[in-house]
C-alpha cells in the first residue's frame, strides 16, 4: 500500500478495459516509471504557507525518499457527468486512473430519502482494488452527508468517525485513521464545506477542535473546500496545518477555481500533488479530482 513518492504513475494501464465499457474483471490501478500528462504536478519544491501550483509547470519531487501514501479527493456529483448521464462505471474508471491508496469522495450519495449510494458497493468491490469504509448510518448510503472514504483492499483501518459540522445546510465530515507497517498512522478527514465563508470557517474550527496538537500533526484534511479565494478562509487551520491547492478543479470543462484542497499537519511530508485531468475526468463530474503523495516527515 505504501510506495516511494519518487515513483510516478500512468493515468491508466493500457491493457485495462474501462469499467464503463465492460463488466467482469477487477480493474486495479497500476504505477510505472512515467507520469501521464493527465496529471498536473507540483511538489514541495515550493513551500509557501498557502501553496499554489502553476498548471503550466512541472517541478521535480524534492521530498525525502520515503514510503508514501497516495490519497485523492473527488467530488463526483452523484455520478452525473457533464453530459447529464449518471454513469457509476465512468466515475470508477477515473478513480482507477488515479491509482490512490485512499480516496475521499464528496456527493457520493443522493440527497433525497435514505440517500442511496451513487456508486453501488458491489461495483466498487468488483471493478476496483478499493473497499468502502463503514461510515454510513444505514445500509444504502456510502457515507455521511455524501462524504465517503475508499481504501485499498487490505488496508488497516484503525478508526472511523462521523463529524457533525455547524451550518445553515446539513454538512458533515468523516474521519478514517489508516495504520502503517511501522506502527504509525495517518488520519484522513474528508470534507465538503459550506457555500458561505463564515460557515466554512466555523466548520474548519470544529474540525480543528476535534484533534489535539499531536493528532493534527499526522492528519490530512482534503475535499471540496468550496473556497474561491487563494489565501482567505483557512485561518482556523493556519497554525497547525499547511494548506495546499494542487490546481484549478472547477468547472471541469474549463477549470477556473481550485475549490478542492488539501491541508496536512506538520508531522507529514508532501512529496507531490496534482490535479487529474484525463479526458474521462473532464466529463465524469463538474469537479476534477486531486491527489497527493503523503509520508511521515523525517524526525
């Protein structure tokens, strides 16, 4: 599950037939010695407090060579693409392209009734190397307020939790703690924050208050932050987290805003991060997915 951040990956293994075009075999991701042009990349070569990448440039990975966990975030818009077709298989194709060890999803469930999953569990288990972390309050949803987490099969999930957030509209966050071979853990928090900044700040305050200083050092918060500004709205996290905007993710047809972000604690090193921009990703949702390679910072 944990691989060197120096390793790069192609967007899709050439021998794999997309899920949206067939059924049957598991479509596991793959890594190779080349990085696909579908990934827009930045690395820790630049280290402002609020990191932002240039989509026109690719920077060499400068983080220490250590085992890394690839995490990703994807607002899938209930699996409805820009062609207004609901296609769960197409969304899973994009997720397979990213080849992450853990994926946090937003809008993974429909909004009405019992909030049934937009991605069938059986399809996820059959067509990917990922499994759904148990976060739902019923048997038909994938997550909590549309936030779900998928982890690579065989991953040690040490803890999971639903976090209630303040707001004018129903919002929540989810927490999953993943074990590592050396006995340490990385905590992932998946978020989909409010549309208004004053509520987003209150929600980030609530998330920050959930973790003590030691816990936050090994925590990654990622998801749809809904923040259009490049340097405002993140104040509740600024003391303990580094805010990273891998690139512009919205609208997928013509990205103009980096609404999808990553915030990581000081005890973690960011080897690389980027926006996944494959042709399929540009039609599967109104957001492009983001990814990051995370590892424990050297002592």
